[in-house]
């Protein structure tokens, strides 16, 4: 289940869940925590068989329906407050990203100062610092402009409100190459002799920076290709995507459900290692583009190909494998009748990232022309129904006896192929 207890609902200082001071982060954070705590309390209470009204306690089906409706309303309140907290978090993030950028400039200045001890300050150090200042200023302006979308991180946040691995890797290489070119431009501006200027200009020759340029071209192309691949697969119902409440750093290494994926991890790690190597080469030879060795460049290309292949392999359409009559202990074997519970077995019913109660409550089973909402059945720590491989729903009296097609509509809006069952009187 995506909703986790924070255990910090009481540590909110002078603000409460009903804070009225505008978009104060303390108010939305406290409201979300209080809603989560209330939802978990009610879920565990219902799982223990407590809190049921006397009017529905005598009927198992009525109790299940009442509990499901109560939990759905509570989960929707949690989801609404979670989205509000995510929006407030994004508005605050632009300041943090800008501070991080300028902290990196300060670290560069300190590193330049320490390494200059004994060797003296050089024109290359001045050019490197000026290039960093220009990049930081540009990022700060962009962060301010996109302050409602996370500041500097806005270009690497995908349409599903998660950090995109392919865009983050491409953005890192673009910033590095831009910084390297600005560094060479600064060196050229302060060069005093024609020979020195010619040497700096020749440092931009493709023969010297071919490896870095090829890697830059490939990672940028992959960022565009992956966006296209994901979009087409979603439209063709081959991939289920559920929007996240807010982006997280872990999105770079995990799938939509928060589990680490090999394709993403290896792409980030190898790209980071290659980028670090290129940065060291630039620091050692600030008069030319970093000459990334072809062996390392090929390693990055293989890593990128693995990442793209992983994107093609991800996902899949939900499928119904079988539908059987749900049978409790002591029941006689019988065909499916109206009023009975049916158990739908298959795969892919719960998309990655849709484990929250509000999204589980969106699941619908179409039986003939009747739409049946899948009831939430709480257990300690989560829900027993629905699950990724099994759903249990009642057959309403509105379903006509005879042949009826069963389809599952997931929280992502993707429906399965129809599966025919026979309903008797």
C-alpha cells in the first residue's frame, strides 16, 4: 500500500491540519499527516471487525459494502491532501535547487583555492569559475521562471510527475558540455598570444572530443525516444501509468511502484562514472573538450541500449485468466448466480504506483452492461481485495441470466479483453 504512517502528526509546531495561512507548508503537511493517521486507524479498526453500524452488521455483503465506501471516502481525503502537499513541496523546491546550484559554485571556488596553493592562480582557474557563475546564473533564472514546477528540476520531471531517468542523464551531459564550452570561451577571451588562441580553438576539434559528443548525442536522443516509446505504449494500452503525487529522487532508480530496476540503476551509475571521468579530464586539460576514450564511450552506449530495451520490456496489458464462483467453507458447489461473489484471476490488475486505497477504489468490473466497483476489503497492514492477481466482486441482480462478458478496468483506465461467463437464475 502506498500510504504509509508517518508517526509525526503531532510534531507540527504551532500549525495544525486546519492551518489557514495561505499555502503554508506546515498546514498542508499537518493536514496530510492527520488524514493518513485517521485512514490507517479506520482501516485497522474495520480489519478487526470493529466500528460497524448495527444496521449492517448482520449482513456480510452489506458490511463489506459499507466498509468499502467508508474507506474510499477516507482515502480520497488522504489523496486530496497528498496532492496539496505535493504542490506546496514543488513551490518550495525551486529555492532549494537554486541554493544547491550556488553551493556547487562555492565548492568549486574552494577547490580552486586549495589546489592553487603552491602553484598559483591561473587564467584557467578564472575561466572555470566564470563559466560556473554563468551556468549557475542561467539555472537560477530558469529555476525562478519554473518555480511552480520544481525549479531547475522542471525539465526532468515527466508527465507522470516523476523524475525521468533518461531526461536527468541527458540534462547532466548537456550542462557539463555547456560548462566545458564556456570554460574554453573564457580561456580564449583571456588568451594573450595568437599561438595560445589557436591551441584553444583547436581544442574544439571533433577529433579530440568525438567520444563526449557521441555520448551527448546518444543520451539526448534516448531522452526523446523514451518519451515517445512510453507515450505510444500508453496510448496502445500496452503500458499502465498512474500519476504520482510528487517527484522523488528515488524515481531515478526505481519503477513506478518504488522498486529498484536494473535498467535504470545501471544507466545512472555508468553515466555518472563516465561523467566524472570526463570532468577529471577537463580539469586536467582545460584547453580542450574532454577526450572521452572510445572504450568508455562504448560502455555508455551499451548501458543506454540496455536502458531502452528495459523500457520496451516494461509493462503489459492486464489480462483475465479465469473467473470462478467464490466459495466459502461449507458452501455447496453450484454455478454462478446473481448475488454470488465471483473471483477473477489474472495479472496486471493493479498498475505500478496504484497501490494507494484511493486508486484501488477506482477499479471497476464490467459484467455484461453492469459496472461493479471492486470493494475494498481491509486486513491488518493493507487490503486483501483487490490485488494484482485476484479480484472478488458480487454479481448484481441487474445482470441478466445467460452469457455475460466480464472485463476489468484498472485504475490507469486500461481494460482487459472480455471473458465470457454463464450466469444462471
